[in-house]
C-alpha cells in the first residue's frame, strides 16, 4: 500500500489532476444520486402507507370527464369496499412564494373526519389526536409543517383568512404527509368556497380481508366511466417514473465514467512508459506477469478510490448546504439524501472505474519484453 | 531490419563449474550481452541448449521462466538498477518477495546481506541518497540474498571510479571464496578480468579464447 502511494507521489501534479477528474464525476453522481435516493424513499413511504388504497380516476380524459357523487355512491356498493374517501388537496400557502419547487409543497388535505383513520391511520401521531366529526376549524399537521410554522397542540394555523386549531401532529415520515395540514372536508369546501359536490381525489379503502387487486377490477366492471388503480399499479407507475429519473442520473454517471476513466488510462500509460526500465528490472528479478499486472491495477484502483472519496465528500458537503438553504427555504425536509447504500455504491463505482481503466496499461506493462525494457532509459 | 540474419552468438560451447569466478570479455556487439541474456532466460536461443544447474532452460515453458530466474539467477547491472521508490532493504527484499518468502524471513536475509556488504547503517535510505558504490553494494546484496546458483554481473564496475570498482570486484571475490557462489562477470575492462579466475573472449559471437588467469600469467 505505501509502495503504491510512493509510486503515485512520483508525479504529484499529474496524479492529483487525475484524482480531481474522477472526483468531479463522482461529485455529480453523489449529488444526483442523493436526489434520486430522496425520491426512492418517498416512493417506499407511499407504498407502505397506501398499500390498502385504490385510486379512482375518470376513465376518459378531457373537459367533460369528471367524477360524480353518483359514482361515489356506486363504488360504495362494490364488494370488498370499506369506504370511499373524497380527498381534496389544495395549497396551504395563499401566495406563491417561490417559482421553483423542490419536493412536495405544503398541502391542505380535506378529508371526512369520520374516515380519516382509514386513509391516514397508518401514520403514527407524534402528539395530540386525529380530527373527529365534532371538530370545525381544526387540523392535524405534518411534521415539517409543524416545524416550519412553530406549531404545537393548541396553536393556530392560518389558512384562507381563518385560524385552524392544531389538535394533532404527525410523526416524521420522510414523505409527503410531512407537508400536510389535514382539515375536515366540509370545512375546506366552505372556507375555500368550493361547491359541496366537488370531488378531488377518490381513495377507496378496501376491507382488511379483501385483495385490493381484485376489488379494483371489480370496481371497473361494475361502475361505468371510472378507472381504478390498484396499489400495485400505482407503485408500478411511480417505479417507471423513478426509472426515467435514474436513467438521467446514470447518464451523468456514464459521462463521468468516460471522462474520469480516460484520464486514468492516460495517466497509467504514461506511468508505464516512464517505468519501462523498472518493469524490466522487476521481470529480471523474477516477477511474474501477474505480479506486474496487480501492481498497476492496484495503483489505478487507488486513484479511482481516492477520487471517489474526494468526490463523495464534496458531494456530501454540497448536498448538506442545499438541504440547509434551498430545501429548508421551501419548507421541505431534506431533499438530498446521502444514504449509506449511496456511499457504498459511489465508492465501488469509482474504484471499479479505476480498475477497468487500469486493465490496458497494466496488461501492456506485463507484456513488455524484459530485454527491451532493460535497455530503455 | 532487412532479410539478413544476424547471429549474435554462434556455436558457443561453454561449461561453467559451480563456484567458478569467470569473466567474459569482448567489444560491444561481440555477443556478451546476448550470452548473458540467454543464460538468464531473459532471451531464448534459436537453437542449442542451456543447462542451468542440470535443467535445460531452453525447453522450459515460458510461464516457468520467472521461477527459474528467481531460484537460479542473481543479477548485478552496470546502472545498479535499484527501484528508486524503495529503500535499500526493500530493494534487497524484492526478489525474495517474488519468490514468496514470508516478510520476517525476507527481512532477516536482507539485513544479513546488507551487513555483509557493509551497509547495515544505510538500510532505510533510498537509492538517491546513496553514492554509486553504495548503490552497487545494495545491488550485490540483492543478488546474493536469495542464494541463487549463479550471479550474473553485466559491467558491474562500468559506472564507477577505478578505486571503487576495485573494491566492488574484491567484494564479489570475497563472496565467491566464502560462499562458493558462482559469478559470471561481463566486462570490457582488463583490470577487472585480471581479478577473475578464468577469462572467456568473444569475437563476433564466437569464443576466441578461454583461459585460466593463473595459466596466462604463468
């Protein structure tokens, strides 16, 4: 190990620049990857929180396509349906504060207080209680909303020129519910001046012993003009969107790989050329070809790993800064997540990159004819 | 290169006994280096056989050659050829590392060899911190430590002052006497050749003379 470092220290500037090149690529990978990790986390949260819920949308798209109260009544009759929840989601902030949005915005959720536990019951309460049918201007707020507005039980949250008494606070979910202010549906409709027939998002809660997949097919068969999306379909859709995002991240990483990898190839070829005579000496002293290969591969891998560590560190610093400024300013929780698995992935990627880039130089070093190599200056 | 076949060595028939201290002389291009290269298995002759310690190395597979070099051959070069990033003792330990000796054994043998060449106090120095004569003594220690069958020295004094050159040859002589180590020294310096037991002269790839120094002087 110290010997590899001594070899690398022979050309400090060149080795340093090569490591820097890899570090830039790894930096980009870390920052983008941390964002991707955040979305993956949200996805996981959503899947575990809503695994018993079927989403309902109009079968056709267009201006005339909308859900009606009669559809709600029909869906209620389907076998296996426990409850049909009309959820209205609207922004909490009356004025748009920022043009850019990172992560979910703060959202008012209008929900029937009698059924709130069916939909959100899987989220534990940090303090207080759920809203109930006797409540009027009351709210249960998400973890981030409580933090940002400095809310405790009994404090008031302002929305639509009214004050809503906080009766409960959700625990930290690392997901969308952190941004919620849950308010009784009729109060939301009244205060936001919406008609009573307004339907936002329809969530169908299935009975505990019913299979959501079966129930969603049943709904589509029995209720015309609606499309039922089972939890599995919702998850598949979200996963597909994740895949697109990951492809972009991977594209950036591949670009970094090509640039950083070529720099390593270049550096290692120059090192082999400079040390031709030395390779000849080592062969004369009885070094096997694989010993020479190992020596140069280790050096390339170490260059990759050092670049990886430097890039990861820089990426982590920038991610923390972004979390502290941009994400916090938008009232969000941490949007860049440098997770342990991302750290492992990024470091193995950087080291693997160095290894692959070292293959050709190492092979050409091992292939040198000792007689010729000893003659070179 | 053209179509002409150049024979660097032609019809050389040479028998070296264990424990001999022998020099090979000749002008540049006479085939000295080629002879050394084929004995050390760095190069292969197009025809003929080379028996090294009873093994015909021309018939050994290419992958076996590093092992033969490690076990049978020690090298001393004109330009010392120490690895610049390694300390004196690390340089001496290197061939034994290739031979798979454990760290403790290597270190013991290397320390003994460096003490034998009177460099016990320079073990931790890099080649750039040593004089030419000291570097060549490290190289001698490196060749001796694994106790090979034969030590090949290619112009070992070529890059040294006359009085240091003399000391280096004396050192090699001492190991030849004390340990019965076989030395083949390639040189164009008659003063060096005079200190060996037997002198082979090469001209155009052929042996032109082969005489014992004692006989010639007598």
